């Protein structure tokens, strides 16, 4: 019997997991300056791109369920970074809107992607190619679900 497929170093899932963990670790010092976690950071990235969206839309973009998003959004709201606003016409919908503080954080966060990218040791072209391959993989996995 050939057990090569069971070796840890031959697992795509482990390579992705370990890389994601290390990338998140690299983000930590930059995000500590803002007092936010990586998941809160990617939430802000979505809102800086498109403010005033529903929790459902936000969850779809981040691939997170409402059980994960709700405490995260509550914490950001308590920090004065965003507001959760219930839709008056349909109370099931909750909109997320950045406060002035949340909007202003965007300028301060501009340096974060460059700092992290410089730590990767790969070229911009390699990073773009890798990102595109990972997007295809994610789409394929989502279509199988």
C-alpha cells in the first residue's frame, strides 16, 4: 500500500491552513495598533469598499455566518467604528454603516497591505497569480457545496 496521500506535507489543506495562519500572524502587529483582529480587519475592508450593507451581504462577501459576524460587529460597534441599523421597513435586515472613526481608519490602514506583502518574499506577479488560483479554488469549492 502506498500511504503518500496521507503524509502531512502532501496535503493541500494543510499548506493552505499553515499559510493562512502565518499570514494572519504577520498582520497582527499592524492590526494591534488599531486594536482589531484579522477578521475585524477584513470586515472593515469590505465596508471601506461598500459601506451601508446588510449583515447578510457582508457575511456573503466574507464567507462568514451571522453567528460569527454578530459578536464581531457588536465589538466593532462598541469601539465606535460602525453602527448596526435595523431596517424600518423590514426589521429582519440589519445594515452596517461605518462611523466617522471607521471611515477615518481607512487612511491609517493604507500601509498594512504593503507591510504584509513585503513579508511574503514573493513577487507581485506571483502574488497576483496565487490569488487568482485561490479564487478559482474557492469558486470550485463553493460550487460543490
